[in-house]
C-alpha cells in the first residue's frame, strides 16, 4: 500500500503537512460473503471533501475501488455514504471535519451492496414510482399554456421539491432498516410535494396507495430522516402532514360514505 | 374500491395518539411541577383531601381529568406498540402486540371513568 507524500507540495493552498487514514468498506459479491475494511493513508487537505479523498484512493492507491459520484456539488445525490456511521454526502463533508481519523467509510445502511460502496437502487426507484410523482389531472386537461401558479402556491410545496434522491434518509431511517417494505421518507415527501401542488388533482389516488400499512403509517416519527437530509427537505414533517390529511380522509370515508367519490 | 379497502385503520389510533401526545406534553409538566416539586418544597400550599374532593365535585374537573387521562392511556398504548415492535424486532407480531397495548389502554379508560364516576 502506498503512503502519500504531501510534504513536497507543502505551502500550497489547502495543503496540510498531515495525512489521514480512511477505512473503506470492500465487498466483491462474487468473492466475499462479508464486507471487510481496507485502510488507506491519504493527504489531509483543508480544501478536500471526503469524496476528494476517495478519488485520491481510486487514482493513486487502488483503482478497483467502486463508488458512485458525479457533480461534486451536492446536486446529483450520487455520493451518499456512511461516514463514521452517519449517512453523509461525501462531496459536502470536509475531510478536516472528520480528522484526525481514522475515518470509516461504508455503503449506505439498509441497502443491498453491489460492490464496495455502491448500493442497489432499483428498490428505491420502484418506491418513487409507486407514489405517482407527477402532476395528475382528473379532468384530462390538455393545457394550451402554462398553469398559472402564484409564489404563495409555490412556497407551499417548494421545500419538498428540493429532494435530490440521495437516499441518506433511507440509510438513517430505523423503520426502513427493520421493514424494507416501508415506502420511506424521500418517496413520501415527494408524494406530499405533488399533493400540495395547486396544479395537481391526484391526492386521492396517492392516498389509496400511501395510506396502506407500508405507507405513511409505518413511520414512527423518529425524525432521523430530517436530521441527515442535506437539502433540509424535512421528510418527517411531510409524512406527519400527510397523516393529518389521510386521517381526515379516513374519517370522512367512515362517517360520510355517501360523500366518497 | 380495492385500494380503498386496503387502507390502514391506523388513523383512528393515530388521532388518539396525537391528541394524547399534545395533552400529555402540555399539561403533565404542569401537574408534575405542582404536585411533584412545588408542593413538596412547600412553595405552594398543599391542598388536603377534603379540598381535593371538593374540587372533584365540579363536573368540569372530572371532564378535564377524563380527557387528560384517557387520551394519555391511548397515547401510551400506541407508542408502546411501536416501541415493542421495533425495539424487539417483532413487527410480524404487530397484531397481538397491538391487541395487548390497546386492551391496556381500554382498561385504563374504563378505570378512569369508573373512578371519576364513583368518587363522591
């Protein structure tokens, strides 16, 4: 294993005369039955994120390391990993914030690992699709121009539209960890985003789907999803708001069955 | 509608849970402060049993206590159900656990009503 040398560049911006050890989870599905951890010593730079350190490992120490990343600016949601046991976007986590190390980096909790730090996303994508995350119109209205929406109407759902599908909330959610059939925070926040959209008419359809046992009612309001969300979407609040609407709907259904549909 | 039929019945329990949570969070600290701290320290006068029974003669007091305690029991039952299921990892046993917790809450409800109705 190589040991990086930063002294040669000492004095340049961001260079510290130190190194930090990364303990990175490794798992090869065709060879391993259990994940293991490999240690790598990388330069500790004040202008590096954890993702930069992973890229250093990939470029200089072990090219076989597998992980996802893309934008490097907290937009694409690809580089979510467990950093010292906490779900974080590695492109937004300063390396110095986890110094002196060692820093343990693993794949997101509660997901099947494809290889090393790469997780299986198909199940999550299925959950997103299940909540019908698009504008639903009952009237089959074909607009000839844009729907008009006031800033106040936009403000109602804007927060829930900021989700980047990084899945940190799923890794943080103990309920999803115990019961993978739980629809989960991001998908439920996305459903609420469309329910609150003044242009949408699909709330009843979504309630039929999301008011089932594996929908909103599995959430036990632990709130870790909102704690780790890098975009402050607050999925926990979205789910509680949804519960209020679903409860009103449930009582209406039972107390006024003739008024339903 | 098939999807409609599969909807969870949790809203009923959740309303009791949410209302109980609000009442417990709002009023219990006041009672604990009064009867658990200020009265034992002698900072406020401690009413004797006669005073307490006189207070209970007012139907508003009984209604207040009934609402506060009954919703608190259902709040506890709902929360205990989730806590047992998740902490012990036995979500598969949700139904019997729910039964035990909600029967406990119902027993608390009956006991509260019986006491409030029978205290002279």
